[in-house]
């Protein structure tokens, strides 16, 4: 994935993502309160994998503040999946998107892993060099070149039964 990130220290508490499922489509969406309007891009980055997975990254004023899993990649269930404990709170700013808004498309392989109850989900696009905490329940992996390389979704509620 080629989304270069600027990691900015924060002093204030970051709002958690509010996760919700659409039971019919199995779409998972998580969004937080957007930061004060900044000068950067506002819109979505549509991440499509060659295998058909589709993720939307929500960006407000250049700040990554949400994710939507529209079409799921195959979900691995490793024996042990643990989110990184060394993630420090930070804002993840995506300056390469420029200004303006709309939808930008990016092609990238996507792998996904989850705990058996699916309360912890890791979406991976590349190699992790470090992880930052964009929200109490939303961690962002950054690769050695400063690009977004994965997302950790924590405390995801269970998928409701379809009506």
C-alpha cells in the first residue's frame, strides 16, 4: 500500500471508533469523531485487493479516522493473535492525498486475521515496523518507509444475526 503517513504526537485523549455491523451485508464500519477541520483531504481511500477485498479508509482533514470493511478478504484464524502493546497514541495524517475530497482508489493485497470471537481483527497490507494508537480501539501499523501497512480493530462487537 502506498499511503505515506505523518505520525503526530497528541496530548489529548483520542476518541474511540464506534464499530457497527450491517447484519445483511456483513459490512463492518468504525468511525470516530473527526478532528477539527484541517486543510488536508476529506473523503475515502478505497483499498481494493486483487482477490476482491474492499476496504474504505475514512479521512477528515487529512487525518485517518475510520475504516469500513465492505468485502472481506479470507479470514485467517491463527492460534494466537495479540495486538501490539507498544503502540503510542498519535494522529495518523495522510499528506500525500493532497487537499480536496472525494474517493481515491489504491490497489493492494489485503490479508486478515481474527480471534475466534472476532473481537480483534488485523488487516494487513505490508510489513509492520511499528504501530501507533489512532484511537483506543484502532491501531495503525506503519512500515519502515513511513507508509500505512495495516490496521488493528479492537473490541469489535459480534456480528448480529441477519433478520
